[in-house]
């Protein structure tokens, strides 16, 4: 049981491949970026949101991208997204989410960064201010108690990161329960659906259904 609480890198990449397969089916925009210098890589997605500053409740972003793959969203003029009509009350923020493997912790790690369309980066305080109130208490108590900024291990650029020190702690019950009821679980899907919402990343329910379908296909 104990060995299942950690991930080998090859297993991580397998889970990512299954995750991306479903993402492509539903147009969710996730893709795999291989590293130029070695055999590893990372899973990534670019996402656009309108962060409301007036007229709506603060801290509740409105998605600009709705049902569009990343490539399509990037090609749509801002006028078509009706951004120019709302700039007086809000600003569009570009989020980049990267999922990497941590060799030291043997778990996935979520790196992310955010910037306005003119290139201005959001600060750590901006990130905290944008977190919905229902997550802030949990963030302060963990497992999201450490959001820091550090260098991306592959790109060498500054990113925010949800520190992985407690990932095994909160994933262990999930894995044990799945084994207890003999249910297939994609570690990356379960983990990302847990930590992602705290920083504006929500997974469609179909990811969990896809995991169950994969299990039926195997059997």
C-alpha cells in the first residue's frame, strides 16, 4: 500500500497521457510539452479569465474562454470575446498552468503564472485576492498553506507554485479508499481536481467519468 502513495515518473507520465487524451476529446486545452534537454516534460494549459473589479462580487472571475480549445481562444480577436465592452469594469487575465513531476517528493506539482494582456504580471497578493472565500480558510490550514514564487525547473522562469510537501498526506486517503472499493483512480486527475480550484483551475466532471470508463474498458 505504501508504495502506491508515491508516483514513479513513468507512472506520472502515463496518467498525464490519459488525462490529455480526454482533454483533447472535450477540447479542454491541455497538452504535453517535452523538455529539450532530457526525457521529461510537463503538462500545460493556457486559460483566460475576466477578473471583475466592479458590478460583480470581487474574487469571482468570469471565464472568457467557454468551450474553446486554447489554440482557438488565442486566435479569437478581443472584440469577438466582448472584452472591450467590459474593460471599464474588469480586466482580462491570462493564466498558465503547468503540471510537473517532483523527483524529490515523488508527486505532481502545480506551477502557474498570471498576467494581464499588456504583459503586467499578477503579484502573489493579487493571486491571494483572487482566491474565492470558500477556499481561503482551507488554504491557510493546508494542504495549500504554501503558495510561493520560484523558478520553473524546466523553463527557468518565475512561476507561482503550490508546494508539494503535503500532497502525499491528502492523497493517501483517496488512494486507500479507491483500493478499498476496487475503483480505478487517475492520480493526476484526483490530485488536480483537489488543488486546482484554489487557484482558479476547475476540471469538468467528465474527467472522473473518463477514468471510470477506462476501468470498464480494461475489464
